[in-house]
C-alpha cells in the first residue's frame, strides 16, 4: 500500500486535541458516506473565536490525522477564518495524502462546518 | 523495536529456504526450454514432471490431471469460465457462495454478462453454508458448483465432502478454491469427489505467481491459453520452470506433516482467541470456533476501526490485516464479514491474524501484551463509545 507521510504518522500516533468538551458551545458530527467513518468535533467559542476544540474519530489513520491537524488549524481562528479551511488545505498541511485517502480529509472539513452551523443555529443573533 | 512478527500468512507466506534451493538451478545453469529436444530441455521437462508428480501425490490425483497456472486467480478463472463456456449447451446455471474470493465472485459476475445465471448461496452466521440451501438451489440446468474449501478471511471450512457427494449424484461439476486449505488440511480429491481444484504456491511457503488447476480426467473444459502445446494443449506458454519446481517442493513439504503442524497451530490459535476475548472487552470472534483453518484468528473489536489497529501494530513490529472498509481499496467493508451478518460499523473493527508453524508462544504473548492498550487507546478516541 502507498505510504503515509511522516506528518500523517506523527498526527496519527500523537493526535492533538483528542477528547470531549463537556460544556461545548457547538458540536459537529459527520459521517463519511464513502467508507462509513464518523468524526465528532467539540468547540468552545468566545467572541466569534474558537478558543478550544476537541475531536473524536472512528476511522482510518488518515481520518485521525486530518482530525488532529484541522483542530490545530482552526484553534484561535474566527469562525469566518475557520470556514475558509478546505479539505485540500488540511491534506497539504499533512504533506499530502495517498489519493485513495483524500476523501478522509473531507470529514475534517465537514465536521468543522457542521459544528459552526450548529453554533450559528443555536445563537442566531441576527434575527 | 526490531522485532518482526508476521501474522499475515493468509496473504502470503515466507518462501521456505529448501524450496528456494530447489528452484535456483532453474534460474541459473539449467536454463533450457522444457520443449527443447536437447539435454537442457530434457532436464527441464523432467523437473516439471517431477513437480507434477509431487502435486498429484499430495492431492491423490493422477499425474495427467495436474495443470500448472500463473496462480490461484488464474486457476479460479479457468475452472469457472472454462467449464461454463464448454458446457453451456447443457445449461447456464452456476451455484457458488457469497463469501468466495473475488477471483471467483468477479468471474461469476463476468459470466452473468454472457447470460449465465448465478446463485450466490448465503452462509450462516458461522460462515458455513447450509447444505439444504445448496440442494434447493440445484436446477435442471445447473452445470457447476463452486464452493471454496476454506475462507481466506474468517478461515471457515465448508462441508466439502457433502457437497462433492451431492454434485456427483446430480452429475454436476464441482470446483473448489482450495487456495487457503492446501498444506493446512489434508485433501484427497478422490475421496471428496472434487472435479476441479485451485491452489496457489505462495500460500504454502512456495513462490508467488504459480499455481495449479486440478482437472479430473473426463471433465469438459476449454483451454485457458491457446498457443504452443504446453500443459497438454490446455495452458500454452513456456513454463515457469523454477516456479513450478518450487511449487512441487513446497506442496510436498507442506502436506508431509499436516497433522503435527495443525495440532500445534490449533492449540496456539485457541489459546490466543481465548485470551483476546478475556483481555479485551467487546471482542467478537468471527467464523466458526472449530471448523476453521488451524492458523486463522479473526476478531472484531467494537467501536474502533481496523486500519488504525494495523498501523499501531505495525509500529510494534506486528504484521496483520483487516477487513475494514478503510483498508480495502474499494472502501467497502469485507463482503465476507457482511455475509456473516455483521453490521458495517462492527466489520470496521476487524483484525485478522494468520499464524504459521514459525509463530511461537512468545510471539502470541507479545501480541497479547501490546494489543489491549492499543484497543483501549483507540476506543478513547472513538465517538461511538460513551463516557470512556
Ligand atoms: C481463497 C483464495 N482464492 C484465490 C486467491 C488468489 O490467489 P493468487 O494470489 O495466487 O492469484 C487467494 C489469495 O489471495 C485466496 O485466498
Ligand atoms: S476514514 Fe475510512 S478510509 Fe479514511
């Protein structure tokens, strides 16, 4: 099989921000329609900025590594900035993924989007 | 961490050094074409004949019933397509199972495009077919039954003798993919009423890319490859002499002390299974506890995914495999695990450990030491498990 990059392996073996935030302001859970994996993101948000983030993932090495990487990428960012991050950015930050594993990075992008959606639904101040 | 423990013997096995030695002359000084008249040719022809004799003896078949091929997949393709197209005037119905190797399943799918009807028998939750289902599936126009001897993922052994009897009674050809079984369980093609049997050298410590199709004399089958007259005109092409010699040597060695080998493996296997279930909560054994290959362990750990387990084991020097969707290339979970009724997310957490006679107690102890914390850590990361 094609090998994972060193960065993927690092994030897989030492995932950053694993776990649950009990009093999260937002939760995003997505399933991967391709292989059936699941990713869950917990966010603390203050003044429109992601101050804390944790994830849980049921999936392959690439899924774990992309979850871990995306949590590092969005931490400290505004919601707008976080929404701009694409699966491609995440894959690039990991020095690439084997082609068959590109779909795993979709999970990371959609989990963040789902969490922010959840937050906006709960806190719709514009009404 | 320099320890290497190879627990993927169902994928392929280590070449036996004795087998390698038997092959070397045919890769070096004895380079003649077996079809040539001169001494180098004759020497090579003799070497192939010896291997054919070794295979025939191991299966209790006749010398002229053994045909060398390019491996298990080719043998399966040949058996099924060759019998189907040679006998289509008699009927176009074939019976197989839904847990066959893709070499059989995809060949059957291909035949559907040519108007053949295929019945894919289901299996029970232990991975074994119900013989009554087979009886019910037989029709006037059934020309072939193809049921694997032992499954490559969950190791379950099918009731081959009973199937052979039914096939003979009804006058239907019976093919079995014995790629995983040869060298691990005794097989007598006459006693079991087998008409066609596929095997592959690299699954019993022989070289890769060489196999056999046993074709009982009198079976009506098309030629696999047209060309020169090799393999009695049925499978043309200058022979892979070194590979064939290696296959012959390997099958002789592998079938010699099956009893002793399997006794050792069964003890080791059952103890390991017991300990895995003891030490790791929410562990399920896949396949039949008894009717399984001596070296096959296949378990599911709930709430986690197989590729992650494999990567963690790899770090510890352990080579294993999984039926998880993420490891499959097609990103679908193993059709075998689904066929025994596992839901998608449980099939996801499967781990296959296939032992060989080189596997030691110590290896298993090491596995049992490193695996529980791996599962525990991955479960900590899993969204499917609450409050852990
Ligand atoms: C049951 C079974 N049939 C067929 C094959 C294919 O054999 P080969 O790799 O020699 O083509 C395999 C091996 O993967 C197998 O396990
Ligand atoms: S998440 Fe299943 S293949 Fe990556």
